């Protein structure tokens, strides 16, 4: 589906007197203004969109301290926000550039894919460092995106064209598949008795690449949670799988998504279960479709996404080929 417009007008986020507005983007869920700061570097300022009825959350002090400790020695910085004292509801994230890894892939300039692959490799190492920490305080055990998806599937309501998408999903996927996805969403990060600290929603869209020397940064805090380490890893693998399947159907651009997944897994150092990854593909693809319908617009490519989700659910349920199933190859095989 088309990316949300870089020209999203009316974010309502005002630069400080010595800052320059570099870009604006967003949806009716979250609005972002990218600001150049005089000392160098950038700030990604974010606020709730008009269809969101809750503020953007900030982590507690103990969790923030744990994230900063990991970030200090990680190849990818974990960028925590601070509230904007001038504008209620606006969070400011320090960032090394104006483009996310997702945006750089779409540009498809020479060397773009190589730079994204190195950032993804660093992301794997950074998440492993984060997951080596026990959760420092009581946190939600349901990552926001799959929890939001589960609520929608239980009610069929929502902003924008979310009700229309629900009707189409019920027709194309059937009640049984939708009930399965809702259950998976509610239990997405369930895991061992001693949960670890999770990013809660790693994504190429919030992995910011540096415009010059320096390390990438992952916007962190809005989705921090605790649970099984498998969630973060399978959630990121699912993005590669979704993009690979989308490319095969003509709705995503070309890239070596298998190589990206391989770099990510190699640096993380272990692989989630086939069941966790296959379920994440279904969850993430349908979350993407829901968020586009609810917070952007209706698009005919949503029908393609529903077909992708149907196949992903069937693959997740399949009892064959479980042993030795390679999560890195999910990127090439998700649509098969």
C-alpha cells in the first residue's frame, strides 16, 4: 500500500525558534514532524493523531534507566523521548537523520539496501542486549499493536474504514481465522515466568538512519512491554516476510528481504520458533491493513493484504514442515 504522505499537513507540531522543519509525515493515529536542531542532528517530534484517544506513553523511570544503559553500548541507539515543555502531548526523540530504514528502502538509491542491512544487523544485536535484561518494573504484557488488532477483531468497529475492512475480512478469511488471529494477538508476548524487557514493536519505519557518521537509532518507549523475547524477533521477521510477500504481489518494492532477515537473525544469535514467527506474519500483516484502513484511507490493495493474511494463518496452522523451518526463509516463502 502507499506510504503515508510525507506532506501530512496540519501536524500542529511547532519547531522551537532555533529549529528548522525538515519533514512532516503521519496518519490519523500518530503525527510526526522531523526537526533539524542547530547543534546538529535531528528531533522526531510525535503527537497523537486526531483519531487516537490516548496520549503517547512514556516509560517509567526504572525502565527508562534500563533502556539508556543498554543503548549506551549498543550498535543501534534506543532513542527515548522527552515531553515537549511548550506543547502538551508532544514527545521529542533525538535522532541521527531524517529518513527511516523503510523510507530509504523505498528511495532505492545506490547503496540504500546495504545501509539498511547494516542497520538491521545492528538492530539484532541491540535487541539481544535489551532482552538480556529482566523487566525492571511491572509493565503491560500485551504489546500495543497486536492488542489493538485483537480489540478490533472482537468488535468490528473503529475509526475510518475499519468497519468496512472488518466486513471484508470476515467474508474473505472467515470467522474461524479471525478468531484465531484475535487469540494470537491477545497472547502475543506470553512466555516464560521471568519475562524480559521488550521493545514491543520494532519496525523499519522507526529505525532512523544517520545522515552522516554515527549509528542508527530506534525510536523506543511508546510500545515498551515485557514478555517472551520471541515476540520482538518474530515481529521484526514478520515485517520482512510481509514485504517479501507484498513484492511478489506487486504492492511492495524490490529488495533482498531474505538477506535482511538473515542479517538480523545472525546478529541476534538465536531463532524464534516457527509457530511464533508464522503467527506474527499473520498478526503484523493484518495490523498493517487495519491501521491503513482506520487511519489513512481505503485502498484496493487492502484486498491483497487480506489474501496474504489468509495464507499466513493457514501456514501458521500447518502441522507439516515444523521441524527445521527456517525463519529467515520466511521472507521468500511467506506467500508460497
